């Protein structure tokens, strides 16, 4: 097969993948509707070679890390979390959900489930990876119903997470702005 044929074949495959992704109902996936999630599973099965190992579990498809100890105890909190995920995704932060910045990782971002521990963290509904860390280790922006909290875990991670900044918000838009500012290291006023 010559280079032109190989390129054509790859372009055709890319077009097929784009069409598969366009067929997904992302709003229904975020609402955890079983038919939409099943569609996502099928798309992933089709595009992933049988020998490929997934980087992340599909159960983490929305990139949201739920706080331990039943923080999601009411229906309103599930709706709030969905609104947060949607707003952060629209703001271009969707790829960072469920992740933290890591100064030691080659890609500089790791799944939150891979951090050494959660000692010292506030209750939270989701975590967003920051753009950087002011010291060696991990840096995440944690969001709950009322505040945005910037927390650090110094390498090698044997001590508790340290709260760097904590700010209350009054609206989803204000929360998104704070997450963006804190993740980039700008002051929140």
C-alpha cells in the first residue's frame, strides 16, 4: 500500500469516528440516561482496537470525582453537579474534570483516583486539574455546593493535602470564573 492510499484510509477512518461522536447525545450522557451511556459504550468499543487498554474507566466518563462520605445525599446535589460539569465543559475545562495537575507526570495531568491519598481534603463534588503547581506535587481545584478550594499535595505525598485558597461563590458562572482563575494562579477578588 502506498502512502497516498494509507493517508486516504486514515482520513476515511477519521471521518467515520467523527460521525460516531456526532451521533452521541452528550446531554443525555451527562444525565446518566442508560440508552445514551450504552451508545457511548458502543462508540468506544468500535473505535478502540481490541488490544487497547483504556486510559480511564468508562464509569469516569464525565470526568467527575464524587466526594466520599455521601456528599451527594440529595437530588438537588446531583442536578447541581450536572450543571457544574456542563458549565465547566462549555468554558473549555471539561478535559480537566476528575483530574489534578502533577509536577511529576509526563503529561502534567493525572486522574484524581491515582493520587496517593485524600487526607486533608474538604468535602467536594468534583475536582478540576489546575494549570500548574506552585511546588512539586499535585494541585487540584475542588468544588462543592458553596465554594471553590485550591489544594496542594506536596511530593512525595506523605503529608495531608493543604488548602491554598478558598472562595465562596453565588452562581455557577461565578464558580466557573473562580475555577479558571485559581487553576491559572491568578488572584480571586
